[in-house]
């Protein structure tokens, strides 16, 4: 679970950063935003699988079996799974259920909610008391917001 949690947190932050760029590039097209988010998540998933597969082979000084590769691919799928809530919000914009603007803000809100929930999950596993748990959730959210802000700065 911990290994997947890391990929899910990474994937969520990646999705939020890509969503910033996609919303700027395609302000009136939630469908294109969704495609960019999904495509980027898939590329980063492949990069993670490749990197971890090579690392595993080197660390164990052996060729990687198909079963081990499958295990790594499933574990790293959390990077793609993190895109599901924000993409679902964007698809509501595609279907006309929500305006594009509301769909984009909902996608951001869902991503940040996922980061907060991940912080709560870690705090629960670590059996933190209320104050340290809230500090962990705040730190998780702050890191996500900081990385999004840095992405905005780099794009401008």
C-alpha cells in the first residue's frame, strides 16, 4: 500500500501541474485538457515502470521476469489512477453537465481533496494524534499547491 501511495501522491501532483498548463493552452476545451492529462499520466507511468524495472534488475543482478515486470507495472499504475477524479470532472464539462470553468475548478478541487485524503491516510497509518495529523495534511496540500505554483512560474 505504501509503495502505491507514493505513486498516487506523485500522480496527483503531476495531474494538477499538467492541468494548469492544459487549462492555459485549451481554456475552452475540457476534452483536450482531459486528453493531455491522461496522455501525460500514461507517459510518466511508462517512465516509472521502465526506471523501476531497470533499477530492480540492477539491484538484484538478474533479468527481470514477466511476473516482476507485471508487479511493477501494477504498482506504478497509481500514477495513472490519480488522474481519474480530475479527468472525471473534466468529462462533466465535455458532456455539458458543467461549464468548462466549473469543470476545471472541480478537477483542481478533487485533486487537492485527494492530496488531503492521502495525508489523512498516512496520518492514520502512522497513528498520529490530531494536531500532527492536521500538520501532515496541511503539508501535503501545501506541497501540492507549491508545486502547482512553481509550474505556473515556469510556464510564464
